[in-house]
C-alpha cells in the first residue's frame, strides 16, 4: 500500500481540485430568443455526459458573471450550467424594458440546452436571483422542460413580474427551492405567502445574512452550497 505524507495529500487534493475547476471553466456561447434578439451566455460543462443542466438568470442591471462561482461548482458536481445575459444586459442585444420580454430569453435558453449534445433533456432546471427569480418561475409555467425551479430572493411583484400561490400551483409536479435573507423583508414575506397553501410544496432556506439576490450567495456561502447540493440531488437522481 502506498502512503502519502500530509503534505503529499494536500498537494494531490489541490491538484485534483485545480484540474476539476479547469474542466468546469465556462466558455462563451450565443443563442437567439424567439423574437430574434441575440443572447450571450457562458456554458460550464460537466465532465461526465450526458449530464443534467440548468439555466442561471441574473439580477436586474447585472450579468451572467454573477453566477461564475455557482456555475463552476455545479459543473464540478456533474450538472452542466448555462448562465445567460438577458436582453439589455451584459453582452446581449435588445432592450431591458419591458422586463416581461425577458421571459422568452429563459425559454430560449432551456430549449437550447435541451437540444445540446451531452445534455439530458429529461433533467433540466432553471435558477434565478431577484428579477431572474421571477423570470424563471414565469418561464417554467409553459416549459415542462424545466423539471426543477430554484429561486433566490423571489418577490411577489418585481416591477410587473408577478407571481402568486396560484402561479406556484401551476408548477405542480416540479421540484421547487426558495432562498432569501431574513433581513430582506419583501423576499422573506414572499416565501411565507407562497407557502400558505398546502398545495404549494417547496424547500425553503432563510439566511441570517443581510443581502439580496446573487449577492446573498456571496454573503452566505451556505446558500450557494445548499443550492448546488439540492440541484445535484434532484437532477442526478
């Protein structure tokens, strides 16, 4: 039996981690929404294929770069991730207003993933933060491709992007995960409101850190770890 000194184990583990992270590094891709708007994205591919996959959607005024750490962790865990810039954001074309137009960007990303070699079309999900949380919920309503839906700092009405308990009832049969900060009153209240109806089944995580949307993933790393673990379990099963 070969034994390694502690320093040897550290070097070996660090080397393996570096290799995994390199394999999971994202690469730019482009796709088109149904109305012809060109969308930019970053694809983080799992090593073992065919793999489940998720679409990651950012906050208002930000970009796909917010998801780099989470997407890298997902790919290393065996889940391919596509982080997109919705229209009017980052490197994508089109206008950011009205926000409702960006729902079709999430649909387009899901459909693009479903047709990609190396992706399991039966194991797709959508994940969004703040504005992105509303967009992924609304996009999933008429996209049965989205087997799982995960939100960070979802609100009942984000500048006209409205969700309700009835909206969540329409997601019956999908796995749903919601996270928010206890110090983010509207987002925390949204989770409570959406959970009143027994027909609405969702896993919940409330953080003590004061942050909103993708910023919560940085303020409380446990939220990001829980998200990655939940997606891995739900999509790889």
